[in-house]
């Protein structure tokens, strides 16, 4: 017997043992209080750059900062159809707000996912449904992507808004 050792079989501990790493929450928390302010902040961020190559670099960096997406969610059930690259998304309703997680196998697409999640994640479903993805066109993003990437981000935005609409329908 080892002195001082305590067996904790089946005990729910309030904090994990030091050797057990806590899993990060994959759902994005909003930086801004509402979608309109998030869109304005993204525009301000993009306006800092003189050309689209620099903006692409910034967008790619945003994708690298996304929370880790659980590997078990990288399946067909979470895959967004209509995207050239593989894109996975998940949503959860917490305290009346819809939180989103997402990932892609392509760097630029991960950045596009990050932009969408910055605008839509952590918002009430009604706000998500009421926030048109026209901001993607208004800030020139769609025009400066390949047609396949432009269609893909439109598919991602549609999936987010459909999930919010379905959530609204369930709560009415």
C-alpha cells in the first residue's frame, strides 16, 4: 500500500485531477454584444489592410484561432454540403442563445468559418435569422473569393440560419 494515496473510484470531483487535461469548449463565444457590431468590427479589421492578399492572411489567422473541433464531429452528420473543402459545424442552445462550432480542412475556409461564427455564434436564434449574410457581399468578400469558395460560404451561412430557424420553430 502506498501511503497518502486516495482511491477515488466513481467519485465526481469538482475539478479534474492534475493529470487530466480539461477539454476546451468548441463553441465560439461572441466578442461583440450583437451581430451588427460584429459585422462592423470585421469591416474595421479588414479595412486595416491595403489589399486582398493581406486580408486573406488575416482571415487565415482567424481560422487558426478557432477552438478545437472534436474529431468525433468530423463526420457526414456535421458536414456542410455545398462546400469545395470539408467543413463541419455543430450548434447548441444555451440560455436562449445558439452557440456554434466549426472547422474545415482548408486554411482559408477555416478563416471564413471563423468570420461566420464571430457574427452568428452566441446570439439568440431570432437575431441569427434576422441577420442577412449580405454583409459578406457588402464588404467585398464574395467578389474576392473563387466562385466555389463564395458558394461554400453561402452554404455555411444558410446552414447556420436554417439551424436557428429550426430552433425557433421548436420553441414556439
